[in-house]
C-alpha cells in the first residue's frame, strides 16, 4: 500500500464518481482556519513540509485499489479509473514558521485535489496547533531556555517526533526525544528519573554513580524524597566532585517557585553560582508565565504533556473547501459555515492588519503577499526547507507581532479583513446559488 | 535504527549508568493512573497490544548505539554495553478492553525495564484516553450506531489509525478511515462532502450523479446550501430512483436536533420511512447525550475531531514507577506524588469495589484478579489478541459497571482500596526511607 489509503473513505467515493462523470477539470481547494482557539493571539503555520512530502509521493497503486474495493465491497475493476492517479497539481501556501493562520490552496484535477484532503487537514491542523502552543511557551519563558519532554504523552510516536521538531522551529533549546534529536539535528537533553534514585537507595549514592558514568555536566533530580534535602545532597556531591558550571538540579514536583528560591539559596551558599535550576512537571505556558512573573530563580523550563498534546486546544477549526471548479467560484452556505469563494492571497500589512483578497485582483493590494507557490506540477518549487529557514521566518514575524497578540492570558488576535473584490464576490456567488442551484422546499417530493 | 530510539534520552543515560555500575538485577516498574480526568467515571484499558509488539521486537542494535552516541556527543564505544540489549522480561497487565484504569507491571533487568518506559507510557496513555472517550460516546448514543470520522484531526496518521481501532473496540459501528478499516477488519463508512455538491452546481445533479456512480445504498449530504431544501431534494431523488431502505441523509451543521425533526417529517411524507438520518459536525458524548435525551430522530451519530483528540482530556495523569529492585520494595515520596511500593494485583469485587493488593498476599483477597501474565521471557503468553476479544471484555465489564460511573455528566468513578498488607508496606517503606536514604538538610554542604 502507498500513502493513498491514509484517507477518509468519502474522498475515494467522491473521486470515483468525479471520474465516472468525467469531472476532471481543474479545482482549487482552500485550507483555512475559521476561528482561533481560546487563548490564542496567533498561530504559527506548520505541517506544510509533511504535506509536500505526501503530495510528491502520492500515487494510487494497484494495492490501494484493492484496499478501496475491499472496504467498499466492490470489485477492483469498478475502481480501475483511480489506478495510477498521482498528484501533479499546484500548491500555494503560507510557508512554515510564519505567524499567520495556515492557508493552503491546492489546484489540481478535481479527483486528485479531493483525494488528498484528509492527509492535508490532518497534518496542518495538528502541527499548527502544537507549533503555536510551543511558541507561547517560548514567549512565556521570556528568554529562558525551554525544552521538550513530551514524548511519553503525545498521541503516538509520530506526534512526539513532530512536537520535538515544532518546538525547535519556534526556539526550544532541546528535546528529550532521541530519534527526533538525531534526525532533525536538535540538542538532546535529559539525565535521570526518580527510579534512578530509588534503585540506588540513597540520593547521594545515585548522584555519585551518575557523575561516574557520565563525565561532563550532569543534572541531578532532587525531589524523589524531600526536595530541600535533595538539593543539599546534590550541592554536596557537586562540590565534592568539583562540578558546578554547566551542571543543574531539576525540580519536578511541589511549589516550583518556592522550591527554586530555596534551592538557589542552598546552591549559592555552596558557591555553586553557576549550577542551574531546571523546572518540570505539568508545566505549560500559563504556569511558566506565572513563574517568570514571580521572578522564580528557574533557569530552564521543561514542558511536556500539556504542550505535546496541545492540551487546552488540541485541534483547530480548520476546513478544506472547494473554492473554484472549472474556473467557476463556488461556496457553501450552511449556517455559520459560509466559505468565501475563489483563489486567494493574504497580504501582510503593518501591525498584522492582514487583507484577504482574490489572487488576481487588479490593482494588487498593498502589503506583502504571504502565500507562495511551493509546488508546481507536483514538484516542490524549492528544496525541502530546513528547520532553520522556518525558525527565521518565525523570529522575523514574532518581532513585528503586536503586543496584544503576544500576551499569554487573554490575548487579542489581529483581525484580517476581506478585500472589496472578495466581499463583492461573496455576495454575487450567494445570489447565484440562491437563484440557480438550491432545491425547492415546497412541493418538492 | 530499530524502535529503541523512540525514547526519552534519560532512559539511555540511566541504562548506561546502571550497566556501568553493575546494577542489572531484576526490577519491577508499575504503570498506573494517579487520578481520572474530569468527567470520567471509568477508563477502558487500551494500548497493551502495541506495547507487547514493541517489547517483542525491542533490541538495541549498532545503529541505535550510533544514534545514542551522536546525541550524547560520546563515542559509540562508550555506549557499547547497551549493544544487543533485548527485552526478555515479564509483563503482567490488565488486558485491553477491561473497564479499569490501566495497570501494567514490567519485570526485567533494571536497564531493560528502564529503557522501555517512554514507549510504554506513550501508548497506554494515548490509547486508553481515546478508548475511554469512545466508550462514553457509545453510552451516550444509547443503542444508536456511532461511527468514527476523526482521521482529519487526529495528531498524525498513526493516532487516526488507533482512534478507528479503539472506537471499534468499544462498539463503534464503522470508521471513515480506509487504511484502518482494511487492516483492522472494520466497516468503512462515508459518501460525500460539501465539495461534491458544489462541484456539480445543483444538489439534485450531485445526488443523481452519486447514485449513478455508486449502486446500492447512498447517503446524501443535505446542508451545503439550505438544509430543509436539501432534504426535500434528497427525498425527491431517492423516490425517483426507487431508493430508500439502507439509504440516509446526513446533517452536518446547524441545530441538529431541530433539523432532524424537520428532515424526518419530510422523509416520512415521501414514504421514505426506512431512510435514516446521520448527524455529524463537532459532536462528542455530551452533544450526543443531549440529542438522544431530546429524542431527536437521529439514527446514526458520526463523531470526529473531539473524540479522535480526546479533546476534554487529551492525556492521563499516568506514571511508570520503580516499585521493586533486587527484591527490595521502593517508593517515591515527592509531595502529592507518593507511589505505593511492591508488585501488585487488582481484585475486581462486586460493584467495582476493587482492591489493590500485593501480588503474593496470603491468603489471597476475594475477587477476580485483573492483572494477567501476558509476556514471559520476552514472549507473548498468547497470540496477539483479536479486537473481538477486547470488545467482549469491554461489553462484559460494561454490563456490571455501576450506573453512577456510566453517566455522561458528572459521573462518579468507583473507588479502589489498598489492601491492609499494601497499606502497611507503604508505612514501613516510608519509615525506612526517612531513616536511611534521605540526605540531611542541616549542615549538609
């Protein structure tokens, strides 16, 4: 099987019907986010690289057709028109790392553009959610390093890998995830769990053994039995061994702010000024923000569970909607879910007062166009982007983000406007649909 | 690379240290859930089969050692003691499908038992969360079929596959996920999206084309432009084509309860008594419960986003703790995170008044032991379990679950008790640790 079976069934039934009806003209689908989740002043675009990988490799092979036939209870011959379909279309999108709700426009023959929907939504939705949550942690930490400890609670290993990569995209300093660190070139972090202390019996034995096994800077976990005593023991061992610079102690439970103050006092009293304090345990951007504002002497924040699953907003209200078929703009009118028709461009203007316009408006609106052509005829326009490139986009956009959008609590997201041309088209298409395309409820049957 | 790099770095640093210290005696780690998430009266154990697959295949090969060395900035020779490690230990666990907070006890030489922590937590945590959410949907639907539409919003494709499988484990009637339906032997469901209607122009043209392409029962999506008119159009087409039994209309927006009443009226007026009504669009167990209680004439509930990501509780407060090393019971004392020492068994007693006891208590407590030996010397005790086996366990347990735990809103989870022996051991081990293992905060440095 290729990746073509990673799909909702209805993409297949629709594609089959399009093919049997001869409806293979060019279609444009637009992926966009209807509304930001609560407590989000911005979103960081992510997932596009995974989507381009998927589209580059997309091909319905004979095994896929067998699977489609099997789940539909049909014969493979019935689904033969799907065999060999590849994605040879165009993709225009806001590249990864930009601070902007994701927007991807895919143009291809209708069956192909439809078939890829599920995967495209899945990746953009999940990766944008997590990248945006990670970015808020970086803002909350206000210059302190943030590291990713999420792998044990993400929704599978694949999701854990993405969390590590997306954290790095927005400035995380490291990850506990070995495979992700290796393949994405990230700094791997992590030293010991409570079990390590327990296996040795005394904390001191454990700390000394760890330092023996791991030459170089070490981090001692100090809260297995009693945090204050654990810090004192760690300090004694660090002093005895002549360690300190580059080393750290980790607090993983209790009142992290208060314990950090006590820990700092003990470390300083032992002249361990350069020994850092790492805090972990249920942290998210709200908790980090509170600790930073209270001036807790914490040097590094390790975030995990709540970030890796994007706990307060684990999904986006995103959609992948047909906006044009065979050069005809189309839209949906369902209550509260009206979609704007036509192919679009988003123009970044000062203060993030973005304008959503039609792609070919004349004269072109002011502002910097955010959607770029990233795939043509099924080929990437440029090489697979390095993580650094996305990180630079993020940092550049972050510098210009309005303060109200950056705040952790009750942020205000910048509002985008529709252009005059696009607003007029919405009115025109609605009028056309109401006049020509809707059924008649009266005496209809 | 094998699966051994799917891990937090600290498992590797600890294992390396255990090996260099000669600490390779038998350890038992216990995976358990500290507290149920809000709005959960029960959890459904899931993820164990994935864990057993992982453990069966676990092996640190030379490529893995290279990866470990690379991310640690060490030479592969430094990590040579890890090379070739396999999992040849024992696993006792509550099997998949049981209604019980997950509990897994892994016994192996300390390094191996430590190295597998991250993956074990990842799978048990995620799969139990989603299975439990799905089970609540089944309860809310009160006998109406529930189907899974979550793939487009799960945290990656792997998570989507699990959601489909776990839904089926607790009684879902189908899934939109093609690959999962095929490999897990599930019923695949789904017909058309709004884009299909829009591509044709009129709803009637779209419905007729779909019926032409897909002989057999069809489901028409009726809310693209105006739901009531859409139902009337669907009814007319179904009548004209002599369809009806096995067919359905799908409502995907608006006030689903009110629209279902109107849709039923229109369908019945057209003598389409056997045409069913499917509802979708942002549904979870709370929304399904409200619709069922209001006696909305909805036949099938399609749940997606909120279920696939387990939106209101996307993680569990689970832990993987060392409870015994070299026959010595151990525990952690950190504030609010005390762990009970020793290897355990859980006894199911009438009314779910479970007793958590030591595994070898004499005389054995009353009740049915829930932890089974599922792996010995790294080999599964029985064949890979069929999904049907887990489903039967779930259905059996569900029949005995107290009503207070089954309710959707403000459920009351049954409370488990610790046995007298286990309570005494907690006290004894705490006393031992306080006397012998903790550092001294006074004049320590």
